[in-house]
């Protein structure tokens, strides 16, 4: 690329701060990053009361106080009834494992629940799984070059396959409306496995003791926690495996009650509750992006080694994400090192105040967004223009365009730069064609000096002056990321 050696000042070119530079559009543009995301309905019913908590007390604490003693006492009664034997022969404590609990007000916590017996599916279950029909809710290309999202259902009878599809489409629509899923939505296959259950609904819904014969044995009151929606994980995996490719699994239950759960291989969500889709989006942050939780239990301290997850660190300076520090983040404020995360209050730091990995009604923070973007994008190839890695540059701006739309960056304004090389790249939504222009003020008008190629990149050497980036949608709409370095 041609490098021009230009004088520091050229007649006709404005001196720095000599006079105001006209705004590219003649008016202020809204800053996408500071857009507040609407909170979910925080009305909770009386039943949900146990899942809400004052700030001083964590869910875990609440649940430990209320649920676990009840569980333990029930287990003790059971043990006493079954084992009328000397204490030396007492059975070992019931093994338990952590599982996340989601509250309708968006807060998240973890509780320990007894480990479920995980047996391989029996032949009849495998046969039923093999016979289950698979339909493409969205097909964008061969699985070898696409991200494959698999949705399975439980508690839907043969006569309710239409309802299953309706619930599955609604969940996918919610996931696909959230960045960075939104950006990649045009390159994701969405498969629905028509899992047929003998009976309609899930167990313990609407109250404990209601039992139904369903394909995946889904049930509320998992571990005694009302809204924890568990299932038979091996059976669920057997059904999901019927899809041509499996990169993520979302299991939806035929219920209208709020709830869900996170497993290593999948997440469960209420099929009929419109708020429950956020649970799947959070869980996909773990399973697809390898992100850690950013909430914590008050009073706990982390003493382990530096975590491998990209979004938590022991370093109070946040050097792990040094290139992000101080940048605006979609969940509000700027990236920094905020105390608490990974379940612990002390000794560990997270990148932003309140991201989706901390509260369900918030977006991913800038770091989580980038990590998820790379993780999803890494499983997509061969379709159109590869998404450039736009994280190598110092400055980042995000926004969204409607088809044919135009935006100016940074933030609808311009910037002054010394003579030297400008480098930029634009990551556009899959399936859309966006173009990036670098423009300079020539003394009387904004003039385009460079336009991105098919790879979305610009490298331009020029004199000092005032510059602005113009992002244009040629076809398609969606969110974009612009990253750039100034000379
Ligand atoms: Zn989580």
C-alpha cells in the first residue's frame, strides 16, 4: 500500500481544533454501545419468591438454608428407615454436584443436587431415538462447514409435534436475536429432533408428585429446587445425535412454567415460557464459548490457580484482557477488573459490572462477545466472505444496520490523526454484504480515500487530518464490528 509522506499541514485542511468539523450526518447519532437493554418482567409470583433474594444474601445461601436441610432431613429419614444397622455400616454421603438455578428476575446461582444415576440408554430408548424424525428449522449448508444447533423436546406427544416446532422456533428466534448469535445466524443450521413422548408435559408440574411418561424423563424440583428442570442426559444425547451435526443442544420441555438447567453437554429450558430462552443463551456461553460465570456467592474467596476461562482472572489489574481495558461494553460502563466472579466474591475479577454471564437480562460484555464470536465463527467456513479477526486493532466500535443503511464511526463523529497508516477491518453479519469507507475532510467536504475489499479490510497511508469511517450495508442487515488503528 502506498505510503504518502505529507506535510504536517496542508492549506485548505483544517488545523487541529481550528474550527469545528461538520458532523458526517449533521446530527448526533445514538451510540449503540450505550443502549440499555430492556429488563425482563421482574414480576415474580409467590412461588418464585424463594428464588429472589435481597442483595445481602445469595441464592445459594437462600437455597442452602431452605432446600438442603429439607433434602438432608428427608435423606436421613430414608436412610434410617432403610438401614437399621450399626453406624459403622452407614452408607457414604449421597454424592452431589453443582447445578445452576435461574430466577425469573434474571439472577443466577448454583446449588448442589444429588448426582443422578447416569445409565446408558436401553435398547428400546436407542431404537426410539433412531426412529425420531429430524427436521431442519433452518439449513444454511453442510454440517462440516456450519454450526449445528440441535433442539430436542420432551413431554410432547405425537399429536403435539406442531407445538414442539412452535416452541423450538420461538427459542431459536430468541437465541438468534442475541449477539453474537445474531451475527452468525445466517451460517447456522438449526435441527429439530421430533422426540415423541407417551404423555404430555413434564414431571412435578405444576406441583410435586405429578408423574408423566416422557422420552427424556424431564422434571422440575430437581434436587428439591422447584425451577430446576432436569432430564436424563444420556437419553437426550442419544436423541440429539440423530441430527446431521451437533455443536450445541437445547432441550425444551412441554411446560409454561419458568425454569431450566445447565449440563455440560446441553441446557434445558421451559418450552412455553418466553423468558426461559435467556437460560439457554447463558448456558451456550459456557458450552460454546468456554466462558466462566461472572456472579459470585458473597463471603467466598478464590484461592486456586489462574483460571483457564478467558473472562475471569486473579489479577486485580485485568492484564488478561489488557487490550479491552477502558473500552465501552454493551452491558454498560467500560471493561475493567471488577471484583467477584467464577462463584467467588474475593480473590478473583471479571471484565465488566453486569454481563449475561452474571445476569440473564443483560448482553454479553465486550470480552464475552468477542470470545463467543470466535467460537461460533470457528465452526463456520466455506460460506461467503470469511469474518476477519477484528480484535487485533486498538479501537473497536459496534453497531447495527438495516438493509441499505449507513453509519459513521467512531460514534457518528470524526477523529484527528497524524500522518501515517490507518488500518481497519469490518466484521459484517453472515449473509450480509457491508462495506467500509475511510473518509477525510478535504477542506470543504468528506472525501472517500479508501474502501474495504472482499476481506473487509482497509490499509491506507495518508497525511494528517480529520477522518471518519463510513459503514454501509450493500445487502442484508445486522450487527457489525469495526476495529481500527490510527497512525
Ligand atoms: Zn453459568
